[in-house]
């Protein structure tokens, strides 16, 4: 079994205690991963702190060169990294519409290169006979990154690259469920980045909690669940540590009577079941006008019935397993509640293969707000489809939950759709699509989905503070 090590101050280091990493497709132990001690966390933070003055003094161009070299190096190791992703996360190597490991890996490269190409220029806000006033964007210092298990590498990159580009140094903690791809990435990065610029510590929630209360960490960027986000905010309060919190969602899509169902159905299917539904901004509640409800249900069911769920390494697998037992239990519990309420399972709903954490693509109609499957973030391949007759009811339903990551409206009348979309209480709205993200478009949530944004210039700014430079003449 391959050994994995922490990355501290440019060195690959072991520890005294380890935890097992499981392959969700067959429940086998695939690796032992180091449980970093708090002493090792302190060493990682100290290394990042001492690397900061030199790294932050480089120009954007110099840091960009290193980050571009990093993208090239991980591209050279594509096969190994994608194999690790499938092994620990479960996502198929190929997979439905290429939304598997290749999608995450391709996205990782695209994001590094696009983000590293950006710059934050000083902004002149006054230049007259009295004074010249400029706003400079300065790096914060040591940034702590804490990530979840659904896109281990891609979400890590979303944290690390803007932090490093703007001149910060990083201590990162990947999810204990999926630490391997990131540790391997760290091995590659340590040969390219100066020692201490990127440190990786692995372990469970406690090591994450120790990061959030650490005096020498200036900012935490966290992607994960809402309860953990709230715990982090409390813990960060004592040191006034800055936060970006990308938390859970329960995105609603509203399909209007005039939607082109044949055109929408494949997009609705793809964006509901992307990464087996284990995507923060997947479409998770579908509100459909009664006049097109049956046609859409039929189209989605036909697609679902042509999909195969299985081991991600099998050539014909469209969807892999859920990543862990706890997630499978949640999905099963929500489905059970829906069944007890008399919901109609159009397909799926029964676990037939227990050799891994498999759950079939499942569509559920005859269900309403108030059911657990509608009200709770299901984070799995099960989509509730709710019929409506009045669009005002659908808008109220979309907004009634305490989360607000994304939302969508599906219609051929773009003006009408945009008006409805603007009334949705969420960070991103899509018309005739969902879950589409790109490196230059800010992405973030409102309400219990968190605050702060990632991507684009606004995302870069989250890793800086403004220094106002006032020169008097
Ligand atoms: P999680 O909150 O259980 O864990 C995320 C990370 O936090 C892990 O690394 C974990 O070890 C760490 N952690 C746990 N307790 C901690 C504590 N007290 N202090 C600091 N760190 C702690 O989330 P998860 O189950 O890994 O991921 C699924 C969740 O992530 C879903 O709710 C999903 O919607 C959300 N998510 C959000 C986005 C987004 O951009 N908004 C993206 C992906 C996933």
C-alpha cells in the first residue's frame, strides 16, 4: 500500500498516527494517511509565515510563472492523479457526458491557468494638485484552506491558486475522506514552489478546528457544510480571522409552461446528477409547471434508465458510488421519508448492489415542500420534481429555505425568465441552465450558503486587504 505524507516546509514528512482511506466502490482500504499533530500544524504555519516575506515580494508575473509551471507539472501526472481521484472519490474515469474524473482534472488545469493569468492593479481614486491617492491590494499573510470530499482537487485549486497568486502562503487541509489526490498534488508542487509556500496537513475535523483558531493564520477559506461553517465562524471570532465560507445549498430550478422540454431535459438531467448529485450547486429541487410536468418527467426517466451506476474504473460506468457510508445513509433516509409520504418513484430508489456505496439515479414526483427530500440538501443522485400551477408559488417555494447558493429558470421567454430569476434569493442565477461556473465569474452564496465569493477579480480580492496610499503635493 502506497504511503502518503504531509507536506511541511518543502519536505514530505510522516507522523505517528494514521487513518484509513476507503475506496467507495468496494469499501476496501486503499491507503493509510497521516493524522497531523498540532505540533506539525504549528510547524506548517511557521513555515508558511517564514516563506511569506519572500513570496509576497515577488511580482505577479514571477508568481504566475511558478503557478503555470505547476499546471504543466500536474498535467504531466494526469493519469496518476485521475486514477487517485476515481479510487478515493468514486467518480468515473470516463463517465456521463465526461463529468467524471476527467472533468475535475480538466477543470483543475483550466482554473489554474485562467486564475494565474489575472492581476490586481493598484487603483487611482484621486490625482489632482492636492494629492494622489491609490488603493493597493496587499496579501494577508498565511491563509488556511479547508476543503470537502466532493471535488478534492478542484476545490483545493480554487482556494490555493488565488491565495498564492496574490502573494499569500498557504496551509491546506483536505477532507479526511479524500486526502490522497491533494497529497500527491502537494508532492508535485513542492518541487516547483519555494519551501513553505504551500503546506498540506491531513486529519479529521480537529486539525481543521485548530487552524481556525490559530493566531498566525490571517484568513480561512472554507468549503463544506453549513454546520461546520458556523462552527468555524465562532472559532475564528477570537482572532478576528477573515473568512470566505462556501457552504451547503439546495438549489431550486423553475420550469415554466413555455420551456422547450426537449432542449431543457438533457441539461436538467446533467446538472442535477453532476458528480452523482454530490455538487454544492447541483439542481436539487425541480419545480415544474403542470402543463409540462409529465413530458419532462418522461424525458428525464428515459435518460435515467439508460445510465449505468458502477465502479468508476469500468468503461461503461456513467455514475460511480456515493463517496461515503454516511452520505449513502442520508440519501436512503430522505428516500424512505418520501416513500412514506406516498411519493411516486419514477425510477431508482432501491439499493441493489451493496458491494460499494452505490445508489441508483432516482427521480421522485408527487412530492411537495415539507418532505425531507425537498427541504434538506440531499447531496446524492435523487431529484424531487414538484408540480406547480402558479409561478408565484414556485418562487415562494424556491426562496422559502434558509440556503441560497444557486437557482435557475427555464423558459423560452428570456425577459420573463430574467425577471423571475432576479427574484431568487441566491448568489448565482441561471437561465436555461444550472451549475455552470467559470474562472472569471464570481460564485458564492447568501443566507446559510455562506458569504464571500470565489473566482474572478472579486475572488482574488478576498485574499487581500486594501492599503490606501495618500501622497500629498
Ligand atoms: P464538512 O463540513 O463535513 O467537512 C468539510 C471540511 O471541514 C473537512 O475537511 C473536515 O475535516 C473539516 N472540518 C470538520 N469539522 C471542522 C471544524 N470544526 N473546524 C474546521 N474544519 C472542520 O463537509 P463535507 O461533508 O466534506 O462536504 C459536503 C458539504 O460541502 C455539502 O454541504 C456541500 O454543499 C458543501 N459544499 C459547498 C460548496 C460551495 O462552493 N458552496 C462546494 C462543495 C461542497
